[in-house]
C-alpha cells in the first residue's frame, strides 16, 4: 500500500506483518496451522528506516507487527493475535491449545517464561563491545539452559513439543525465535544455539518437530535470508526500531494468550 487504509471501514480480517519479524511469524504460522491463509488479506509492512510513516500515524499507534483488523476492530500483540485466529477459526485445521486445562496452563507458563531468553539472545546478536562478548554469551547460554530446565520441570515430557505430545501455542511463541537465532548467532557470533549436550535437549526436540510441520515450512525462511536481514543488528548499521519495541515489551510483560476479542 502507498497510503493508509481506513481501519474502521476494513471488512473481514486484514493482517499486517513482515516475514523477517519473529513476532509476526507467530501469527502467520497460526493462520497456516488453521489452514485459512487464503481467507485473510495480508499486507506487508517494512520495518526500520523504510517503514511507511502512515502505518503508525494512521493504522497502528504502536507501529508494531503483527497487527490485525477484524471487521474494523484492532487486535494487537503477537500471542493475542495467534490466539484470536485459533478461536475465530475454531474447528478448522490445528487446534493451538490442548484440551486439558493443565496442559493449557503449562503452555501459557512456558510462553511467558521465554521472554527472558528473547532479551538475552538479542543482546548477544546486537552487542558491539568485544570486551563484553564473553559475558553476554554466558548470559545467553544460561538463559537457554534455564529455559530447557523449566520445560522439563513444567511439561508432560511425553513427546517432542514444548508441552509434550501436543503441539501448542507455546511452540508458536518460542520456535520462531530459535529458528532465527540458530542461523544468525552461529554466523555472526560463533555461538551454537542448541548444542547436543543434554542441557538443550527439550528445545532441540521441539525445534526439530516444528521444522517438520508443513505450516512452519510455509512460513519460515532459509538461513541465508535471516543472515542477510539481521546483518544490521549484528554490525550495528541498522536499527529495526519496530522490532526493538516488541523485544522490550516481551521482556517487560507476562504475555499470556488472551482468548477474547474486546467489544
């Protein structure tokens, strides 16, 4: 689009996103798991210096992606958007939350707990101070090991996904970040994201299981794409401000999926 649409007049479901953004990946992956990608109007929004001014001025006051308009009403935040798709298209495709209340609670807890990893991994990718690199790598490693330990302690451990045998919103919230960082941190920081050392086993299993899902394959990008688009973060040459806003927000808030649409 060259100019802002009138949000209040938009009919049906309109999705604003960007394929480099892991937060947007959460939402579009959910769409494809439901099998409804052909029923949703998709609008690409550039991030960083080329993000259109009209997007934040007239469409989404936060300036972030993903953002959805459903019959003129706005829906913000990636996990909320993904949960909306799951409920709006209930009975279609993959159900994104387990039927068992305990497993739903486990999924929500793991999604919320992962926020600390997001911050630690982005700090490593963005760090420009060689003197601090080892300490930042150690912090990133500790965050991953700690989260892997939490997955073991707070899931059913009866299958490859984060809550166990069932694919869930926890996978949608976590895996887009692991998918990007496995390539970018290896390339730019000589940091193996999930070594086969027994301390990352649950995360390795979940990543591999999700990578085999057709909906994930349809929404993810190859290593070369992620390495190219995150170069500005790695060398300090580009500030993807809209993505930074979401990273900070994910660290500051407990992001439980909300399954209602405000009236």
